[in-house]
C-alpha cells in the first residue's frame, strides 16, 4: 500500500487525499501550523499549501524528505495582484523545490485541477485528468497508478522542465476562476 503525507488540510489537500484513499493508499495530513514539529511518515509527500508556505515547510522537514517523492501542487502566483508568477522567469515552483531538495524526486501535479473536479471526478462530463511532470519515471508512474486507482485519469507530461508550462496553465485557470469567467467546478479538461 502506498503511504502519503499531505502538508495542508484545505480543500485541495482533502480532495487529493480523498482520491488517493479511494485507490487504497494510506494518507496522513499535517497542517501548515504543525510543520515545524512534524514527523513525515509517507514515502510520498504532497505540498498542498500556498506557495509562500513551502519554504517554511522545507526548512522544517527537508532532512526527512531525502529519498522521498515530493509532489508540488502549487501555483506560485502573486496572491495580492493575481497578475504574475513569483518565480524567476523560465523557472517554476517545482524547479525551485527540486533545487532545495536535491536528494528528493520532485514532481509537479494537481496544479491544473480544482478541488471540486478532483473530488467529483469530472469536468463537464469529461474525466478529470491529472498532469504529472518530473525527472523520475518511477515516481511519476507510481503517482499515476495511485491516481488511476482512485478513479481519475493521469498523464505523464514530461520532464520537470514542463512544470513551467503547467504553472502557466494553472495561473491562467486560477485567474479566470477568480474573475468569475469560469466556475470553480469547471476548468480545463483533457479529452482523449
């Protein structure tokens, strides 16, 4: 059985954990406020927190993440203006996390999904698809298998370099939802 530790306990954390648990995985949640004293039991760790919280969590538990898969779901946008990403041009939050955790397998996933489409399993009748980017084929395949076991679709989106494009898509989708041009129960779907 796969073991996951999810940092965060908001809508996205609960939706992702629900999918993974439905597929038979063991899931534990650690609230952001508890990260300083956390013991990370999962073989795969999911950062389901806003991007500004990531640095504090990594500072607290980086030594516990050596050899583990770390899944970044963040969209590193400027939350005050919603008009720009806050990572260096051409980079991504996932790339910055990988630099901070050189002995971990960092994946980008779930950032192009809304909690409602993860929990509901569909977007306008099309099955919800989680796009996954990263360098470790084994880590991507394991996460994809657990997502599929939980009732969703998963696609290997390529190397960690693709996280830059995934974050741009996530940024666009979030700004459309915040401006009420699309619904939080909608979003982008992958028709296969």
